[in-house]
């Protein structure tokens, strides 16, 4: 089985040097499949690229001479690809700008906690200048859970990291349009204050104590652009969950055709059911968030922005 971005999962049979799908399409395997076994996306047979459309965005990958890194990288790729497929479904793939100088790139790196070659360093997840940096320790379940406890977070997942960070990438794209930026500031407040100072204050004080009235997460209260990245990530969570529920037959309407109010109503009831189901089998809530009205307005702004980008 392999994944084609345009047609979905394909079962494949070998055909000479290539692989053939049941519909007769010919593919080659991504170089990260043949060399490392960390990818399941396909490349059209005559594409000049060796890497699939998702692996092409990788700038730095974990050191594969260390055996443990293979599994961590594989998990990173799974989450990255789920995020990227969501971007594709929302019609935003071209804006990832793979061939452009300011397009998206990923650095998956290590620091002194997992690799003595980087003993003096401490790498945090983040976004700067088109590059999403993720510490591969986030793919280690114990390390991530420890970070979640230390930061007193309700939710911390690899997929959540990718969706949040790509939100920063898209913010930069949309903010090139002054009219959009004005509307953003009406909704999320002015982002031009000192970013470093805002985060320092957040980490010193723990943020707005009544954050849940206005923000989807505590961290969203740190700075308007963090609020955007969090809201963006939650819009992507909502769309993926609704799409999955639709495909599984739990809801009738296709979320990619539904208006915002319909989607929000469905997600509010579906997320409660999802949490109850998790409790029924002994897990914590899968979606430990409440979407208050001011937060819904921010999600609607994300929805409207994506709709406008598709016009
Ligand atoms: Zn690949
Ligand atoms: Zn952020």
C-alpha cells in the first residue's frame, strides 16, 4: 500500500522497476521508503524527484546512525503527513511554496538531552523564517508526557505541534495582505508588541487566569500570533475529526461543504461524545477544550480566511 496525495491509499503490484496501482497508475517509492522505511507516500514514476511531495519539505532529518532515531523519525513523518494532508484538503497546498525561496521547510533535530554531540544545546519546537523546527524528543512518549506535566498543559501531541507551527507559516503568508492583517487585529488584538517580552511574561505568570473565556488554550493567551496559531491548529483538528466522522458514517454532511455554524455545532456535540467514549475505555479526554463564543469567532475567522484563499 502507498499513498498518493491526489487519489488516496493505493494497493500496488510490482511492475518492472515501478509499482502499478489497480487503476493502472505507475509509481516509484519515496527515497525515505526505500532507504529508511519512514514514509508511505508515492512518487509518480517519471517524476524527477526522488522524494515524495511531503518528504521534499525536509531540510534536516534525525541522525540515522542512531538506532532509536528511526522510530522517532517515523512518528514525526506520520504526524507531519497528516497535517500536510489536511492542508491539501483545505486547498492550501500551493501556498506551502515548496519551490520558492521562502517556502516551508522542516528541521527535525536533536539536542543534548538525546545526543551528546549537542550537549550544550536545548532545542525547542518553533517556527522562524519559513522553517518549522521540531525536537525529535517530542516523538518520545515519555519525554513528551514529562514536558506536558512540566508545562501544566492539557494536551500535547506531535500532530498538535505540526498544526500549530504551520499556523505560523500561514500567518506570515496571509499577513502580506494589509486588509487581512487589519481584520486579524480586530479579532486577535495587535501583534506588534514585544514578542519575546510577551512570552517571558507568560512563562513567569502562567498567562491570563481566566484564559478559557477567550482563548482555546492557556498558551493562546501569551500573544496574538500564538492565539492565531492555536486557533488555526484547532480548526485543523475540527476539520480532520469531522471528516473522519463523516467517512465513518457518524455525521451526514461533508465538512468541506458545510458552513461554519454547521461544522461548529457538529464538532461541539461530537467532541463531547468523543470524550465520553474515551472515558468509557479508561482514557483521559481526547479533546479537553471548550469552545466559548469568543473562541468560536476566532475559528470562524480561520474558516473565512481559508475560504477566501480558495476563491
Ligand atoms: Zn516520502
Ligand atoms: Zn507558536
